[in-house]
């Protein structure tokens, strides 16, 4: 019997119909026989990070249960991004969809193509705010998500007037 890991991913984007892209991405991920989407955060409208002169983003997080390895999950995410026309041109630049593995069980991975837990997630309100919906007591670097949230600026982050849900039949 395969071992199940609980993982958290971040979803975001700021080009095109981001809400539809995030919805489709979750459905594609959930359709993988080795992944089950357990819970999805609210969607948040967030200011651009890194490069300021671009559209605001929609961001959310999802909790998954998977039998894949972290690298296999990364490949699924990259394939979904590719199918949703993600183009990597500029770091922190505009994108149709962005999928990041934030946490993968209690694994620690430090490789060029994959760093888990995501090395800067605790500094980013657009990650911490939706993670609060899913796992306020999850600990990163010795502090809970709720503690990290109390230490970052979330003034510009607002709940979006849309939601993500899986139509599981």
C-alpha cells in the first residue's frame, strides 16, 4: 500500500481569466489518480510582488493528499501550467497560472529545481493569508501560519468575489 502525503500548493495568476485557470488547474490536478484535492482556500486579490507595474493577482492555496513524490507532484504542476499556457519569461512577472508546492508532508528538500518548504512563503502575504484558511496551526521555521500572518502586512489583500470548488461527481 502506497504512503499518502499531505501537501499544500499555492495557485495564482494575473493574465486572462485567472479564476477559470485556477479552477481548471485544480480539476486537472484532482483528475490525477495519485492526487486528491482535500480543501481549497478562499481566493484573494493581491498586489503584485517583485515587479510592481503589472495587474493584481488572484491567489489561493489547496490541500492535497497524494501518493506521488514531491518531484512527481512538481512534474504534474508544471504540466498543468504548460497546458494552461504558462510562459516563463520574467521572474515575478505576469502569468496565466502559477502553481507552487509550498509544503510536502514534513519533507525538507533543497535542490535547484525544488525547495520544500517553499523558502520564502512565510514572507509572502499572498501565500500566508490563504494558508490561514487551511492550516493556521501548521508550523514553518518554528512559527505557526497564524503567527507569521500577524507579522506581515496584509492591508492590501482582499477576499475576491469568486471561489474555487471541485465538482466531484
